[in-house]
C-alpha cells in the first residue's frame, strides 16, 4: 500500500449521493422543500452562551418564525385537514338524505 506524499496529501472527489430508484419522487420532494424554505438558516440569530436583552431575543424569535413561515403554513394546513376530513366524512356517513 502506497501512502504517497504525507505532507501534501491529494484528495479525490467527495462522496456522491447514492442513486435512487425513484428520481422523480426525489426531484419532487426537493422541489417542495425549496418552495417551502428557499432561504438558508440565519445562523447569526442563534447565539449560544451570549447574554441578550429580552427585546433582542423577542426580535430574533420573530425573525426565526418568519424564516419558518412556510413550514408553519404547511403544518396549519395539515392540522386543518386532519380535523376537517374526518368531520366531513362523519357528516356524510351519518346524515345521508
């Protein structure tokens, strides 16, 4: 086994994502995630170990909630459907006229 030049190593390409048997579904899932959350996480808002005033903390929470707005809307629609679909189904089953 040859080690090569240890002081100046050469690296090959990084690992590649494994191939998928359903590339259409993977593309659709990534497209949905990019639609719901197009911006990267604002890391500068998360300061661990640093003291902050309550006013600044409140502004940071509002900014993080604005960042997560797409996921919050999807969760609200999911909860609404989780409640409405069984209720409407029960009404159709019980109130057949």
